[in-house]
């Protein structure tokens, strides 16, 4: 339970936690198609330009530097992780997979996790925006 201005609210598991966060943004252009009637017209080859938001969260700042992590390093790592997908047909990168936005969130997270292992400890949220009104995200821990 959380007490705030005389009101009591329940804190849900996986909800907001105290700490610091740093966000960065990039984009990538991809092409892909989906298999399955559920996808309707998206079964045909089509393109998407994803806005990619990444939020790094940690409970305490790095000693003496007072940051979550170096913004320049974070941006360089994200660009490196996105490079294998940017301007690519994901049907060729992941043959046989439905490369949904949710699927790609996890792939970007996995790439960040590999690149940042031992360099960052905390939670990372990857959000891919398909448009101004639709997005998906994946959140996981890196240690």
C-alpha cells in the first residue's frame, strides 16, 4: 500500500518503482510480412518505420559520476543493435517467424542485454512505436 496526500493506493507488482531512469530514442525502417489469416492485409509485404524508445532504470546512480549510464554509450549501443534490422526485410533476417512489433521488442532487448552485460545493471524497457497511436514494449533485467 502507498500513502499519498491522505489517499491509500495499492502498488501492483511490476508497477512504478522508485529510482532513476534514462531514456534514449532512435528509429529503424523495416519490411516484413505475416503468416496467418489473423493478420489480414498485413500478410502481404509491407514496410514500417519504428520509433525505438529505450528506458534504462536503476535504483541508484553510478558512484561519483551521478548518472544511470553514459548517454553517448547508450545511443551507440542502440544504433549497433538496430543495424542488423534497419533497412532490411525481416522475412529474410528471421525466416519463418512472424516478426510482430512485440517479437522485435524482445530482439532489441536481447541485443542490448548482450552489449551491456557487465556495463549496466538494472531494468531496460524497449518500446517500438508503429505509429503515433500504436506501440508494443518488452521489459527485462540486465546484470
